């Protein structure tokens, strides 16, 4: 039976996999990443597939899972291991269980060690190993839920006992390869040459790796289904139009009286320097002061902040409050100053 298989990677090497049944056109996405959601939707369309499940191989500490977002957008359940704490998981699986995707059978293996909830997924001639087994490496065991003794057992008593011809697709790749085989890893992976359990544990405990970027945010969002800060700003950006720095400078020069320029930085920053003619309502006071200071909901309001991110949130808030003509500046006051546009410096 033909399996549709697409590997989709981020530029930081996070791998996700779209697996489809060519007969029924059913599909699953494994380890979806939040910056790739449009890619997955496009691929599903292009391949003529309907998504049935989303699977995370473990609670990721270093990438932002798109499972919850895609789950609510497409109304499909998220599958994770029984030990996964995330509240949005609809369907918990355990070692030896199977997920059917059309006529494809995905076998679940519990392979803890990198995290307690790590699974590997056997799909015909290939195995998705999450962060348990990587190309030339293994998942680290020093992050929350990690356990080198469990990783040893998952590798040596489970994965490495499978057919060496299996193709291995991990959740992270740190080279320009796309996959490996179990046989190749058995002979060439340096960490798998340490066969003694105690020596393996000692090796894993002495790796002394840097903490991944965004660890706190990734764990927070992946465990709770909460939003990332970038996701929150991107959602706001979908709801507001933007004006470029050059167009604003031009409007100010031409004394465009229709445009109210609103600075949402803190009062101290505003006092030091601001865009000429701007008024100041700090972002934290916007809802408190909107009724007294922005009386005309039909007014065209251009909002800016220091870096162009908080202003996007503020513009989306004003839109929600009925200011239909709220616009965010594309860039912030820092960029405005860098480009030598005019500034008022009252002090
Ligand atoms: Fe991981």
C-alpha cells in the first residue's frame, strides 16, 4: 500500500511529518510546528488529504507545537502518550497501541528518557523516533522529565532491537541529511557505542549542554495550549492594516489633519522624544482612558510604540473597541529615529 510521506522542517531543524493513506486520503501530522501551519494546510490540499489526527511525539521544550491550533482549526484530535500533561490532548496512547489512519497502521512505542512522555511511531518501513534517537545522537536527558536510565532502556531494549533496515526520521536534525537507518545508527552513532547502562548514564549526565532558546515559553505553551507572544502579535497583525514610516512622514509633512497619531509607550519615553503632534496613552492605560481621550470612534488613529509590536496589539484592541480606522505603524519609534524622520523633544 502506498504511503504518502512528506517531511517538513523549520530552519532550526525541527522536523514534522505528514503521513497519508493514498487509498482513503486520510492523514496525520506528527510534531507540527507553529510557524509551519499554513504549509501543512497547503500540503493537505495539494495532496488531496483530510487530516484525522495530530500527534506530538513528546512535550517539546524547544519548539512550539501547532497541535492545539490545528486541532481547533480543523476539529481533529491531538494524540500524545498517556503521561502527557497537556490539557488539549484528546486521545492518550500507550506502548503497543495502534493508531489507524485510513488503511495505514501506526504502531506506538513508549520510548521515555528524553521526556517521560516520549513515543516513537512505527509506520511500515520507517520509524519516527521523536527526540529519542537522532542522526548521530540521542535526545538530551537534562530537561524536565528527562531520565538517562530510561533513555538507555528505550534505545537498547526497544528501538535498537527492531529491524536495522528501518528508516529513522527524528524530530530534530542538526545536519543537512533528512533521515538515517537503524543499522547505520547502530554502528556509527557515537552515543550508541556506549553499551554499558551505567557508562551510558554517566555520559548523558556529563554532556553539560546549553539550555535551548525559548525553553520557558515552549514548555508553557506546549503544556497549557496557551499562545506564544509571537503568535499573539501575529493574530493581532491579521486584524489591522499598517502604514509605513515613509507614508506617515509624508502625511505629517502635508499636515494630514485627519490622522491622530497615538504613542502607546510609557510617559517617560514619550516625554523624552516622540513623533511630532502625537498624543500619549501608554498601552497599559489604553482601556482606562479610551472613553475620555478618544471620543470619536470614526477617527483615523495611527498607533506606534518603540519596536512596532505592542502597537500592533494596541491597534487590534482599539479595533475591538470599535475604532474601525485604527492603523498600526509598520515599525516603531526606534526605526523612525534611525531613518532620521522628524522628532519632537519637548525636554
Ligand atoms: Fe524534544
